C-alpha cells in the first residue's frame, strides 16, 4: 500500500505539469492581436537584427445550430414511415470572435 501511495505522490505533480502545458497550448489568442517577432544574432562584438515580422490573428467562426441536443436527449425528433422524409428546422447562429 505504501508503495502505491509513493508512486501516486510522484506521478501526480508530473501529470499536473503535463496538463498545464496542454492548457497553454490550446489557449486562443483574441482576434485582432498583432504578433511581432524579430531575430537577433551576435557575431563577435557585432549585433545584427532581422526585419520585424508581423502577423494579425484572424477571427474564428464558430457556427451554432439550434435546437441542439445530445444522442440521449435530442433537440428534435421525427417519426416517419420507411422511405419517408422528415424536415427538421434548424437556425444557424454564427458567432465570430472579434475583439479589436
């Protein structure tokens, strides 16, 4: 039992660090953010700078269909005969992430 506790105490912080890195990897930068980058090189006593490169983060389109549901509780249901048709109305509420 003590061996399992020791192993759990050792693994828990490592898993926390890994999960933390993935959280930062999937964090979204707001639309309109300007990202600038410039390289620096040192050769002897000389310092060289590259051109500044800029990129602007574009908005991300997030479509949303309603009524939504889950496989166990669907948003809409229809009973039809074999070979029949069912028309289920949905509304598209497209959200664009823009924060300038």
